[in-house]
C-alpha cells in the first residue's frame, strides 16, 4: 500500500497507521477534526446523490449507512457527483437492517439514472414529422438513436418506479400501492428531467434501439415481450417524450 493510499484509509478510520510518521499525524487533535470533516463530506454527497433513498429510510438511518459505506468505499474522484453510483445500490441491499426493504436497491438505481439523465449531453429530440415522411418499409429499416439523456429500467417484481417517484415528488405517499412489476423512462430533451411509466415491451424496444437494431427488429423484440403491443402507440409515446435524437437508414452489414 502506498503512503498516499494508507493515509486515505487512516483518514477514513479504515485501518490503524503503520508508519511512525502517520501514527504521529493521526495522534494530532486536528487530524480527528479533519477526518470528521472528510467523512461528513462523503455522507453529505451521498445524501445529495440519493435523495429518494434518504427520504424513504429517514435521514438518521441513511446517514449511518452512508458513513459505513464511505469507510468501505472512499471516493476515487474529487468530483462527488458520481460518488456511490457503482457500489451504493448493491451496498444498501446487503445491509441486514434493510433486509425487508427489497426495493431499496432499485430506488437507488433510479437515483443514479436521474443524475445520469440530468448531466447528459444536450441534443435535439427527433421530430415525429421526420419519421412521417418514410414509407412503412423505409421506417422499418430506420435505426433510432436514443437521446443522450434517455435512461430506462424495468423492475420485474416490485413497483420501484412508483416508490421512487413518490419519494422524489413527495406526492400521493399515502395512497395504496399495488405490488407489481413496473418500468420507468427518464429523459431530458430540454430543461428538467421528466419521467413516465414504461411497459416491458417499451423497455424491450428501447433496448433494441440502444443496441443498434432497426425499427423492425425493435418492434419484433417488443412483440415478443407482449404480443398485444400497439406498435404505433408505442412509437408515438416515445417520440412525444423526446426519447430519440435521430434516425438513420440501416445499411447491409452495418450492424450485427
């Protein structure tokens, strides 16, 4: 372990200092003050990055969990905007006191997706009028490029999107919640991030588009998920939400 790496771990209280110099430094009264400041900064960053989680579990529980996380997973980047993205959702799922909160990991994942959408590159949204110019055959051969801010997820066993949305907006929190599978689309074609419910078929369609598949292939993926899917309504809703940024004709051999 390098001196710098050891200093970080000592600073966060993860290990006892080995070297005489670090031991002497850690014994200084100012060091504990600095340590507390650093840890508090990590906890504050996590609370800011995962607001839906914090509201669901309460500030005291969250900050205690965040402190434990910070000791185990110190920041690796000076910019804390992405702190916790890679490890915090799974970390929450492993906390014994959260064993009954099976949805917590998913809620944290949506907080991650919201920030990814919020900070994504700006781009114009694809106008439905552009696609209206194509014949059905031409449209089927188009490849739709998801908007840089578009993020989506499907949760097969829990109403994670509704829990997350209620926590973010603090609306309808007292209403009964059906325990069912749900999906969510987040996109920021202009201004603020907007989100809306997303069916499994729509998730499958977007997954295919993100993989470089044609509209025809994406439609097939959606119908395989739900044979009753109205493809015209599906495409119209996604276009209205600003989910795509461009369309280009598929060329033979261009994609797998």
